C-alpha cells in the first residue's frame, strides 16, 4: 500500500476502482468537515443565522476562483441531480420545443428530462453517438440533428457509464451562435479536468465536488451564467427575497433552502486545497499512463476495441466495452464477492461497460491484480 | 451549569433560549452521526449502493414506531421546507381553488404557498386568529371560513413565531369529513409533543427531527398517508421506478435524490433513543413549570397579556407579545450583544413576539438572569 491511501478511510482489503460513483473524502478534509459541524453546534443561531451568508459567500468565492467564474454565478447544491432538476423544471419549454441530448447521458438525468418534457409537452431526443469517439465528427453529427424547434442542448461533459470526455466547448459555441440554451452535466468534472466556466460559456452547468474534488458528500454547485439567471425559478421556495437582499437575486433565492447543514459546502475550499497538493501534474500524468495501460490490457483481455483513441489529458476514468457474450453484471459481482475488487459495470445503448476509476490512492500493482483476476474469471464464468 | 449541558456542544458563555430555531444535537448523537459518515467513507459504493435501501428502511422503521405510522408512509427529507414544497408543488390546484391557512404560519412557508398558488391561479387565504387562543373558537372560526372552493387546509401544529399549539386534530377531522386535503406543518413537533400520525389522520404531515428530537441538521420527514401518496409528484426526479422496485412507489420515487450523505437520516434512531432517556416526563413537567413561570414573569415585565391561558402539556416554547412601544429587534440585539442571551424576536401580524425555548439543558437560574436583564434593559432602551 502506498502512503497516499492512508489519507483515506477506504478499507484496505478492497481494491477500489470506483471513485467515479461517489468519490472519497480524505481524512484531513473530513476533519475540516467535522470541525464545521461542531462549530455549528456551538452556536447554531449565530452559525445558521447571522454568519450564514458570509460563510457561504467565502466558500463560493473559493470555488469560483477554482472554476473561473463570478461567485454570484454559482450556488451550492447537494448534487448535480438537484441542479439539473432546478434547471429543467425552470426553463420555459412550450409544446413542441425540443431538448436535444446525446445517447450517453446518465440514466437518472435521461429519465428526468423525459418526465419533464412529457409534463410540458416538449420533446426529448437523444442523438446517436458514433463510437469510437471523434470530436469533430461528434459535433457535426450533433448539429446535423439541431432544427428550429431545438431550444435546449443538454449533454455531459464527461459521460458516466462510458467515461467519455465530450467536446462541449465546440457544442456550446455553436449553440450560442444559434441562440440555443446550453445545459452541461459536469457531474464528473470538478477536480478531474480543469474547468474554466467563463471560457466555456455554457448557460447552465453543474458539477459535483465530492467525486474528484475531495469534498464531503453533499457538496456540488449549480452554475448559471449571469445573463441567464432570471430563467431559473426556485424549485424549493423558502424566504428568498422576502428576507435576503444581497446584490444577487439568484443567490438570495437559491442559497437558503430551509435549515440544513452547511458543512459540506464550507468544506469545499479544503477539498480544493487538498486537490492542489495531491492531484498534481506528475500524479495526473502517472494516472493517465495507468489508464492507457488499462485500455490496452482490457482490449486484449476482452478482445474488444476501445471507444477512444487515447486517454485525454487529466481524465481519471476509462470505460471498456464488454463483448456481448460476457455477462457483465455477473463478472462485476464475482470480482467483488470473490476478490473484493470494486468497479462498476453499466449498460449504455445495450453495451455493457466496465469502468475503471483511478484516484490518487490507486497504483499499478492494483491494476495488475485486477487484470490477473479478470483473465482467470473469463475462463471460469 | 447543570450536567446535562455538558452533553451538548453549546457555548457555556451564552444563555441559549433558542432551541426552537435549529435545535441542538447532543455529543453522543453527534458521535453516532460521525460514525455513519466514516462508515460511508470506508466503502462508499457498498454504503450508498448496495446497503442504502436497507439502512434507510431501518432508520424509517425506527421513526415510524416513534410517530406511529407505517414505515412506507414516511420518507426522510432535509427539512420541513423541502417536504412542504414537495407537497405544494405536487397537489392539483385548479384556477379558483383555495388553500386555506391561518395567519400564524411560518413566513417562508406562507410565501411558498403564495407563490405556488399564484403560479397555479389558485387562491391562498389566511384565516385571522383571535388571541388569546381558544381551541373550540379557533376550530369554529376556521371552518366558518371554509367554502366549496376550499380544496386544501394548511396549518402549523405548533406555530413558529407565536409558539401556539393549534387544535389540528379537530381541524383534520372536520377536513376529512368535508373531503378537504389536510397538510400539517409540524416543523416544531417531533420530540416536543407526542405525535401519533395514524390517530391524527392528516393527509400530509412534515416534521423536523433536528429541532426537538436531537437529530443532526438535515434530518426531517415527509409523511403521506398511504391513500394520498399518489397525489405527490417527485419534485427532484432521479432514478425512481426506473431503478428501484420496492413495494412502495412512494419510497422508490422520493427516497433516492442523487448522491447525498445519508448520515443525518441514519442518526435519527440515536436521537430518538437520546430523547427517551433525557426528555422524560419529570423533565418535561419541570420545563412546563418553568414556562408557566416565564409566562407570568414576562406578563409582568412587559405588562402585556399572554396569548394562551396556560402552557399546554409537553410544550417547550413560549412566545410573549411585546407592547407596541418596545423595539423588539433592538431588545433582542442588546440581549445578545450585551449579555450573550440568545432568543428570537419575530413579527406576526404586526405584533412582535419574544420567544423562549426551553430544552433539557436550560434551567430556572438562567431564566432569572434573563428576567433581570430584561427589567434592566426596559428602563435603559
């Protein structure tokens, strides 16, 4: 075991290749988190009342610097699911309007759009992605599907089951030219790849801070570009502008959501600090090398072709398509039950993908164990 | 200081008479809370994935026993605000339909109903309450305001600013006879007064577990009577019935809300245990006596008449109306800034109320200090 793993609570008897689903919060960050919770308990009225706005503003400012946006363009939420629900329920969709997405979206959000569009009489449509992914082809193909009723573009920045980094910048640029709203699901992005929200230019964006930015569960953000904030309607209505009068109606309406623990949000700056110290360039380069190795090994083991040419810089997940003859769910279960290897297998467009996440605590010898187990299991399934 | 106060993190230099706003979580319960958070971090996939449903079911069952309802009639939410938003957004209100409430409701929920009704073209109306409160008169007066367009009755079980225990049982009975939906805001109820949801017979009810039930922030419940559950539409749409298939669609749709910390919910059983051990009958009787004393003293100090005849059994809050000539906000600020006495002063129907909460850690000598300070301040404001 390397020393980095000692910084996490993760059980040492498990080979943990699934940071992507829920992340892992390091011990020093958990300490900061607990200190905030105790600080709250010492004087709840001061903390949740008089100090609340200032504390949250400071936490937003630290995240805004990390994401390069104005601090009044982001508000903390519990997870990307919450942010995307707020956006989807808010935006004005008329009967016949179309929300155009990809066929690589996260299942729960795919379902959410289906239901929201159905309620509003709008159309939710998924553009079929050609794999292996080619960025230019992807963008052209996506826009070949845009038509005058397309009012919203929704796509993942990094897809979930397939771990693909999608060319969202090009998509957003063309969406902006056409006056189509862009909503980006960056659930897997913060901490994994550098994110510059101002440069990216999306109308709405969300990211989780607990996956790759070392924050505790319950820390995520909703970004709304200043000029589009008035399109959002509070989803959970509380005091809002009846009580709060900062210079941002967006913050006033969306930040206070009844009594809740602010500690996950207040701990994000500590997650960012940890990230700066440990998710360094050499560490990231090493992870990339390990993922490239993973891609090659899995291609050999399963005798299936990867869905990307090469691992993009900074990416920490790789998903490999399983051949149809293999029962991926069974494979996953056996890996865990027999070898305590944790990784997800999920289905996208009728293909099962085995996804490997590499966080700073993973190392090559763990991968070698995985590959050996996979080879053995494939002959014994 | 009594020994009970050592069980809490609350600062000893502050006289804390505001348990009502945010509650206080005892150290032993916070320990349980932290253990759940670490347990999650040890194996996030197992905890938030494979074990999630079972863990939450157990936590719901413990609360359901405490509230006397079926465990599939309650789902954990972060706070009463969330629960009431879910209900209000869900229910079918046509143009002209009326939501009838009291003029004692919590400001944020009052605003929420105003906005929701406006969006739906419905009418939100507040029945004027005659004070001092008389239960029979209150019920009769409330129903004198009911008419054929009244589709929903909304009221607090214990009001916030005025700390009044309202006769909700009688209101619900008559609402049920008339086929009017009843929605009860029990934000301040669990742990303060015994609650039997089955006997009460409300259609929808919500309560916070962090105020008087010793749970951590972020623990509350939404109750929906079995026969009315299909009126609720998920507010935050996630996997729902695309992924979960228990025997309760209500639980499947409302329990999973994206990745979040389950620890506040899982800690509720520990809060209940603490409550059983410390909020005993003699302790409650003593609190009642102290509140009766408070009522008498404040009536003398302010020379205003109390809004209740006597402190109801189990109640742990008392709100006294301030005379118009006193600036309540200034009084409150001075109490804190000069004497470190924490209590809320809030306005309801143009009257300012000073509210005293007595939790198990408060004692009579603290009250005597408060009264002495008040007397002094009143001659020096």
